[in-house]
C-alpha cells in the first residue's frame, strides 16, 4: 500500500528511478561475462606427472600409486581416477559438492610434495590445475610457414607468442601442440661405441662433468666487486664436440669420435596438422569463469601483436572460432524473446482493445527485463543461455501483473470515478492477489536453491532471472502502471462492450458445457484423474531423457586408432588417408578446414595430455569443420563414415566425439557420452568380465564405436637381466638400465643437462641418445654396450634375454582399483533408454566376480542425478505452493482445489514433448515447472472469485460457474499471452535454438492443457469439495466476530476447515 501511495505522490521520482535502472542495465550488460553456459563449478583438480621413458606399469606403480595413496587424505575427496601411459601419469581428483576448492588445491599441493619423497630420483614436480568442464578450447592459434621447420615454429610459439598469449584475461594457455621442445641432441653412433668398447652411460657422465652449471662467484679488486663467471657451460654448442669422454693410458676419446651435436628437438612423439600439413597450434582455452566472447575478442585483437614477435614468414591465424556459435545461439534466444514480447503485446491489445492500456502494459516488459539484468549482475551471474532463457521465459508472464491492474482500473473508470481515484482504488484491490500469484510462480523455483551439482549450476541462474523479472514486474505494476494510467488514460472511456463478441460466445459456450458437466461432476473428475494417471504411466516412459538437448554446430571430431603400437609416422600417413576419405564422403567443397594431432604428447608437456587423452603413437584426433552453407547434418555424416572407414582401413578403430562446445561441456570431460568401468583388485579378472560385458553391450542397436578405452595388449621388447651372469661379468642391473635408457630414449630425465642460448637467454636441455634409426630390432638392443669399467666390455645380449612380447599399454585406476573401460557413442536414441539397456546388458553378463564392480559413467551418471534433482524439485515446488496457498486461504481444501490443475500441466507437457519428438531434459523440465506456476496463478484467480461469491451466500455450484465465467478473460489473456511469447522459442529455427526449444514446447503444452483444466475441471472440483463446507472463518480468536469460537457463540469445528 505504501509503495502505491509513494508512487502516486512522487510520480517524477518513479520515472527517474525507472530510467536510472535502464541506464544501469547498459553498464551491467557491458561488464557481465558472456558465455554459452553459466559456470558449472565442477569440483575437479587435475595432476599431470611426466617422467620420460617410464612404461605404463612403472608410471602406475612408482609414481601414480603414491599420489593416489596420499590424495585420499584430502578433505572432501570423492574419487581419485588415474591414467598411466608411457611418459605421463594423469590423475583426476573429484570432490564432493560444496568443498572449498581453494583449500582442496592447497592440500593437493601439499600432498604432492609429500608423495614425491617416495618416488624415483629424477621425478620432477607435476602440473596441478583446475580444469572445469567449461574449460574447453574456444578456438586455435594456428602457426604456418613455408620456410621454417616445425621445430623452429614450435620454439617461437613457445617462447615468444605464448608469454603474450597467456597474459590475456581469462585465457589458460597450454604449451604448443606439434613438434617438440628445442633440444641440443648428442647423437651417438652405436657402432662407434662398440668399437671403443664404450657404453652410452659414459657419454652421459662425460657430458654431466664437462658441461655443468656452476654459479658465478665474486672477486674484490680495489674498489670494485667483480662478477666471476666460469665457462662451465659451453657458449657454442659445437664446443661439446671437444669434451673428453675417456682419457688415460690409451688415446683420449672425444665426444666427436662417437657422435654428433645437433641443434634439434626432443624425440618427436606426435605431429600437429592443419589441412593435412604439419604445423603448430595452441588451443585457446578459457578459464571456467571467463567469458567466451571476451576471450575470443581479446585474442583476435592481439593477433597483430603476436605476429610482430615472429619472423614475417610465419603466419598466425585464429581458426575454429567457437565464439560465433556462442554469439549466434545467444542472439537466437534474444530474437526469440523479442519476437515473443511482440506477440505477447499483440495478444494483450487484442483483449484490452485500448491502445493506451496496451502501451502501458507492454512498456513494463522491457523495463522489467532491464531491471532483472541489473539484479543478475549484482548477483554475480553471467549472460548465458540459461539467464537469457529465464528472461525469455518470463516475458509472457510479465504482462500478467500489469494486465490485472489495468483491467481493474478500467472497471473503476467505467463506474464513473475519476482517474486518480480509480487508479488508487483499483490498484489497492488487486495488490494482495497479485502478490500471491507472483509468490506462487516464484515458489516453483525455490527448490532449485537446494539442488546440488550440475542441476544447481544450470537451474539457479534461470531461477534468478525469472525471479528478478517477476519482482521487477510487480514493482512496476505497483508504481509505473498507476502513474502512467493516471497520466494518459481517458477520464471516461468511450462506450463499448465489455468483451468482444467472440469472447461473449466463448463465455456462453463455457457456461453451457459446465452446466452439463455439473450433473456428472463426480464422474468427470474421476475420469480426469484416471486419464492423468494413465498418461503418466503409459506415455511417460516413452519420453526420452538426456541432460541437455543435442545440437549440431557443423564440426565433427574423430578419434582414430591404428593397430596398437603403430609408429607415429605410419599413423600420420593413415590419418591423412582418413582425412581424404572424410573429404570424399562429405564432398571436398563442403569441408572448410581440418585440424588434428597424431601420436602422443611429449613428456615435456604433460598438461597437453588433458586436452587429447591419447595413449600412444597409434592414436590421432582429427577435427573437421564443415562449410556453413553445406547443409550437411553432422550426425548423418558420421553414420556414413562409420560404414565407410572400417572397410577402407581394416584393423583400425574409429570413434566420433563431441565437436561442438555445448556437447563437450555437457560430457563433463568424458570423451564419449557412455563409459562402462569394470574395476577390481585383479586386472585379469577385470579383463575377462569386461570381455563378457562387451559382448552383451554390443547387442544394443543404438550404440556406436564400442571399444576399449585403453590399449590392453601393447607390443613390447622385453629385457630380462640374468643377475647372476651380470654379476660374473662385473655388470649391475642399474648399469644395464642406464645404458639401455640412454640408447633407446634419452638422458633427458635421468641426467638433465642444460645450455643457454646467448642470443635469447633461454635455456635448453642437452641430451644423449642413439638415433631412433639405429634401434630397430631385437638385435640392435642386444648389441648395446653396457657398463664402463667392466673388463669384459659386455653387451646387453650377454647379460639379458631380449625378446618380443606384449604389455598393458595403459592402466586406468579408480580409487586405487585397476579398471577396464568400455566407451561408446549413441546414435538415434536418448540416454535414458540407453541407460536402461546398459543395465540389462550388465545383468545378462552374469554374476560379478568377487571384488569386481561395474559403474556406468560418462553423461549417464550426471543425467540421472540431474533429472532426479529436478524431479524432487518439482515435488517440492508443488508442496511449497500448497503450503503457501493454504496459508493465504486459511483452508487446506481450497489449496487442494487450486493444485487440481497440476496433473493437466504434466499431461500437456508429456503430450507436447512426444508430439514434437523432444526429450525430457533440463530445459523441458524448467518449462514444465514454469507452466505449473502460471497454471496455479490462473487457478488462484478463479478460486478466489468463486470462494468470495460462495461466502456471499451462493451455492458452491453457482459460485464455481460464476468464477469460471467472470475470470475467463484474464485467464485466457494470461495463458495465451504466455503461449504467444513462447511460440518463437518453441519453433527453434535459429542457430543453436534447439537448446531452448524444449523449454518453449513444455510451457505451451502445459498451459494449453492447464487452461482447459482451469476453466472446465477446476469449477467441477470446487463444486465437489466446497458443496458441504460452511462459511465460518477458521479463526480461533474468541475476540474475532467472524470466528466460530467468538464469545457468545457455540463452536462449530466441523465448519472451520
């Protein structure tokens, strides 16, 4: 009341306040981050541990195990998942929702330091980082040159461009992909080593003593304090040739006698390729809390600066720009919202039939939305598909508050009252009903604040958007609408019919229908209940279930696996052939660009493994962008490739992964939507059961690309040292291992050595290795000289058995238990049905062996958790509304009557989703919840009027008919305005609009059925429930004259409920 009077007494202040909020919204929009999704706040930390030369079994046993053991001490830890491959161990730490991640990160660092005390010498510190599901590449910096080698490009990208790139706000900059770190390579000839009876380890030791870092000292000469550096590290790499390796009685052997010095790179384990040519690229990865559009704009604006620090013959481009998809998706939501607002305004004008009234009502829409934007900014929210969807969702209902006020003002003006008096009295009458209706709509969103995990992260921003917009609408309808009405409405509106002739006919038809149904109201209501239950039971299971609607962005991502153990050069050749096949299948003119990585990431850059998850040189990841005007559906192209590629490349495996930013985020870091983990204490038992399970899972027709995630049988050369024989020859196992490592890998990790380029001041490692071309067979390994000092000068073959074999190429562990992982994609089916079919396949696989567990992961786990949370939230929303209504009406019966429309909403949603082939997901769930709120608000109008009429002495049946006919126009206006506002969104015709279309469809379906139930079923329920109820007040206060317990009256408790 005070708000209304304050507005009418200070109208200029109201206008100034509204304009001020609109101006503030401009500032808010300029400063709010813009992205496709809100920050998901996934409590995950990654640890990447490199160790060059370590086999998967060694990584697992000597490094990863100690991390797992110590990480289980961290507060709030939920799971520790690890992946051990050659050279790199990756650990994913997942924490319980609500964990203080700053404290978790600090504890992780502390336990990393403690765990490293138990690890082998030479273990370097790991990389530790937060890597949220939202931290996905939003583009790529691509380096190309026709004159520079990949190694030169890589060095410039790492040391010149990346320092500038990493300092941009919101950017997380990994090292470059492609090539390897610049390295001074000492290549020794195995034949010369044997001729000099010299082991590779001797060369390593000579390098360690002849090129070593010695800090500079100081010498005081007179009044000067002079630096005294020593040339313990060579200034020119060619000086390394003169390092003596062996001196003594015989001739001195220098490094130049057994090898050469090259300014090259570390051993290359993978290649980056763009359009089929080797090159270098850096993924543009945003932080989880950063804005995609802001990051991309910063990168594009900095391209000239990046270009200025590299030679002119190197070109830097920004490719695979994901911001255009984000921008177009958000613009689609904005356009749908604006078009919805226009249609809503047209619907309001149709019912009010007065352009001044319509203008006032429609004017509240933009101001309410702008006020909501300011509030969202203050709440720390971003501009994303959820907040924009919430604002678009609110458009249709925003006019309800103002429409109720305007209609009542017209009624008072028609009674001959002056404008100011009519506005004041009309606004006062509807203040409490409007507040109750708003609270009922907002109540459906209250449970979102009690959700956890992904559902909370996605649902809360939408709830806040709707809540802020509704609150602003209530404020405007209590201030701006009365002010504008007093200023511009006619004092005495022209004579006209209260309603259009069409509405007259609808009202008369409704009255006749209700009169007929009142005679069989018990049967009709029973049929309504039975049909509602039948729809839920019979049709509900046919609804597909998934977390988020699927979208198509014109990009595909293919993981290609050559036969396990294939060398990177062969994998590269095969991947180029695969790329040509993709171009042939899609049509060369339809492929805009390709980008890929072939092989494994180098151990110097272990953090890059998080982006690719490749397990060896036999893997390649290919990303292909289609031309926007190609009109090719990515899912159809993938199906065609699934049929063509295996025939062209027998023995190879193919798996399509998420190419668009939305699906990548919704996969929560998993490469495919379906993962099945078989874990237990015995890997052999795990593998045996996984094989049985795979056979059953393969029977699911909608699954594609079913395969083991890890290479289980990796080809190997096993060296088994005979310790007794070695001892007889004066050789130790350590000596054999050191010589073998230097010969087959390098001395990089076991004996790090450095040289600083005097031109740039950048230090590079110096490593000893035998060229890979010199180690190609068992015989080459057997002929590696072993240890210095042994009189017999044995070879490895003299002290060890060397032969071919197989080993596990990758170890997966979950909470300390080894596991085997099956991965698969889904085509033509929803995740909900796939989940049920997987459960059946697991049961068919038989009884689990002792200690073995099977877990279905990927998107399925988060989907179940999210939909369960939403289902519980829906029930809580109905309960909250019921309690709110009971408190307002002081009657449990009336609250029940109002909620009798809820089954109709749910039935309408089910029918509409089935009719349009839409799944049950976060968006459609939110639409259903919003439809319930609007349906309840409409029901409140009818029940309030009917109950007031009944308490005036009319029978319950007459009161129900009165309420339905008198509230027909506002109910139809509210529902049809909301439906009209949702039509553009439900059509989903813009780019990325498939993401919000389920929301609009659910609202339309729910309101269509709910409106019919409100006007037809609700009066029948009211008549049934209230026909024998008295009219006494439920008050228990004896001093209240209306109370059944008032002084001087006898209590009639049977009439108080």
